[in-house]
C-alpha cells in the first residue's frame, strides 16, 4: 500500500495498514512499538507522539517535530522514577540496535530498522487519529535527560533521540510493502530493502555522510491561513498567553522589552547556523528596526561572507498586516535580510506581498516562536520566567544606536 506524508489514519485504518500481509499489527498501546525480530533483524520501530498528553503524568516529556527541516526530537518511554531508562520496553529495543545507524559497515545498515514517526491528531471531537510524519534514522547518540516525577520530588531519567527524516519519492509516497518485506522471513537481507525509498537505499550505500543530500526538506511558498497558524498544541498556547499577559502585559512599555525576547527567538531560529546577536536599537531613530544580528556563511576568513539581519518585534495579540512590515522592508538592501517576530499571526496579504516582491524577510509567527522557546526550555530545563529575566538583563547590556553595518565588524 502506498501512503503519503501527513496522511491521517483512523485506529482501524492504522491497524489494517500495520498488519499488512502478516498476522499482527503494531501494538498501539505501547509507547514505542516495534515488530518482532525476523532472521535477526527488527523490521521497523514506531516513534509515536501524542501532543495532547504533553506535560501530563503519562507523558511528562515534550517531543518536537520539525518536518519542514527533516528532524524530530523524541523522548523514550520511561515515565517514572521506579524504572531505569534502559529497562523500558521501547528504550531497551532501541539501544539494542542503535549501533546500526552509525556503523560504517554496509551490512549493519542493511539490518537497521526504519523509524516510523507518527503523531496523534484529533478530527473534530474525535481523538485517536494518527498522522504519518515520515521515516528516518537516529542520527546521533541519544542524550540522557532528567525530569522530576509528577506529584513527587523524585528525579528520573529518560533517553532523548534525534531523528533525521529522509526524502520520499516519487510524489512523497511511502511503500508499506517495504515494511511487510522486512517482516517476511522468506526474504533475505540482500533483498529486504528493495522497496525502500531511494533515500534509504542511498543511506545504506554511503552511510551518514550523505544525510545532507537525502534529508527531508519541505520548502513551500504555500500561504498559511490565520486559522491554520493558530492551530497548535496547548503548551504552545500557554507559552504565548504567559508572554502576553504575565511577562509583557503592557503593549507599549513591555513591547520594548519584548524586543530582546524577539532577538533571542531569532537566535534560536538560526541555531543550526552561525548567528551572532548584535544589539537592541534605541527607541528614537531606530527607523523601524528593533534589533540587529549577523549571519555568517563560510568556514574561514577567505571563503566567508556575512549578512546583516534586521529584526522587528511585534508584541501583538492581533494579526500582522502588510503595512506593519514595510518599515523593516524599506531598510532592505544588498547584504541584508529581515526577520519579523510576532506572538500572533501574519495575514495572507502580508505573505503575498513578501512573496510577490521577493523580499528577503523571514516571518516568525506565534506558533513558531512558542515552538522554538519550548524546544529550548526542553533542552535546558529553564522555565519561561528565567528566560524573560535573562533577556531583560541582555537588553540592558546590549542596547545601542550604531549603524547596522557595524555588526559586520563584531
């Protein structure tokens, strides 16, 4: 059966799919279900994410999906202090086969099980649906992270995995017959991946050195409606509400303080790149620019260039219209890009203007901003209040009225 990225399955449809031509489907009651070993190989492992239970007793961890960039951060299935991280059902199995993903031996990579990533979604008031996020590999050694047990002061550990999602082709199709083949004891290891995605077969041949070429990358110029931008997990909405009502309640006075947080959010957005935070511009004469940064491209002084990043922050609880970004757009010149950070949404008109005028401006809406903050909080174990205090202090030490180009000399 051919399935597509982001295809949604009911419980019955998922059981039918995962059963395939065999007797048993994946056990959906397990946090990290996998198919039983066949000829010494694990056919596939399912990393299932239930965003509706994030922060609850049954799911104290936060999993992160960056499908457009081909990456997922997934926390294992240990949820209580009475167990060790390596003893639980899913973690135990993953640790057993973990070496296959980093092996330089092609035979090992032939045996490596695909990681099937799914996410729990609701349709109307009905829950239990699953969205297919993609297939990938574990790209690095897992981190051992700690958390307090719910309703106690006990600390327990869990493994956090980084998954690289791989491209699917043609037309983003995934052939489930590949998984069925991996479950078939009559098919030997040399032929068990014949129906795998082309990207997977390339990875088997070349290993992790080719990940940059075969990683899933979704670059779309699709216009996103405001209602779609508002669709996000409850934890994201809580973060936005706390920023607006608790930490930055005054649109004028606190709007200036929010510039530092917007600068920090921008640095999180560019985390995988060489980004240098500059300063917050003074309120008078800022010419529509609230903060300045620099994006470096290249590895040495000769083969390197730098791009000035001009940022605008919008501590708003309403949609951002086109005229609200024109001031920073008017500052665009060769070697500059713009970033606009808001806690709400961008209108379709704004998106259309930026696309049609080919403006080098990055839009970070409330959904993306809260996602970046939650990701950082998840990794550092800092709370939102701590981040706000840190950014207030950073702003006190990094406010100026220098010309934007001075960032190139920092």
